[in-house]
């Protein structure tokens, strides 16, 4: 669904059409995408294979995960979910995530330790593994995508609504009515439900309608998740064991 259609549906449900309502509807719709950013659904998760290099500890989201143009993967990788390595035909149990300070301390104490990586940290848009790979490993990462979102800003006299170009230099420009993104194409009803909740709670100050909208939002979230057949992919891999 495109941006303009989604905003109009929201206004129709609210029974509103004043210019101030239109501005607030756009703001709440963008806030909804930001609120949902870290939520996990089938449509905002992907899997990529890449090769861990002998002796290399850090792998940057800007280039080391292969399979896609580097700028695309860099902009999409929000956070890893599951990382595994393969030896021969056997996938090892997922690496355990640790705070980066722990990985850094272990490496400082023993920066010559080589083996099959068993731990990782996500730091500065890089995956850091420990111990250092003692050979090249076929590796797999399940990750949550950071879906594109428009932005709003105050220019001193009015709110501006902008979209970012998907090619360098990634400039921002006034959003078009036909703009769409992963949220609007895969979960528009969920975005609209949250925006409606936000508007009733924070703009119209109608607690009764806000509560009703809150319940609709969570019901819609459950519905979309129940339809995500691959939603538990990462969780299943977390239960894998070394063969």
C-alpha cells in the first residue's frame, strides 16, 4: 500500500480531515514504524551465508556478509539473531552472544587463540567472533532487517515529511504520495492500528478510544505473527546441538 492511501484510511477511521489532523496522522504513522522497528516478523528477517576467514575476528555489515550489494545489506542489517558455522556437512550449534566488552577482554588476554568460533558480539555494526577462526568456515547469519522509514522534521514553520533515496548519496526529499516501504507493503494495518492508538492517546486525549485502539493493535500484531510461517526459524536454530 502507498503512503497516501494509508494516511487516508487512517483519517477515515478517525472521522477526521482537518489539516492539523492530516499532519498528526502522518507523524503518528512514522512514529509507528519507528516503534515497530525492533519487532520480529517473517517479512523483516533474512538469512545470509558468508565465509569466516582464518584469523579474522571482525566482520562488518558494510561488506563481509555477501549475497547482496554491500550498501543494501549495510542499511538493512539491524541486529543479528542467530549465527552458525559449518564444518564439512555439519552445522554447529549457534554461537552464543556476549557483551562486546567480554569478547574484547578474552581477545586481549589471548589474541593468539584459534579454534571454532563459539561466541560473538555485535558492536559498531560489526560481528566480532571468539576464538579466532582456525580455518575458513562457511557461516550463516539470521538477522532482523532495518526496514526503510520516512522521517518528519520541523523546519521552523511547518512539519516536513521526507523519504530517503535508496542510492548514493542517499539524499532526503519530500515524500511522494506513492511512497511505500516494507512496513506499508507487509504490515500496513498494524502500522495504522498503532498510529490510531497514538493519536487517541496523545493528540485527541480520548482514553477510552485509546484503550480500544491498543487492543486492536495487539490483536493485529498477533494475527500477523501467526501468519509468519518462518517466524520461529531463529528460535529453532537456537536449540540445535553440535553433532
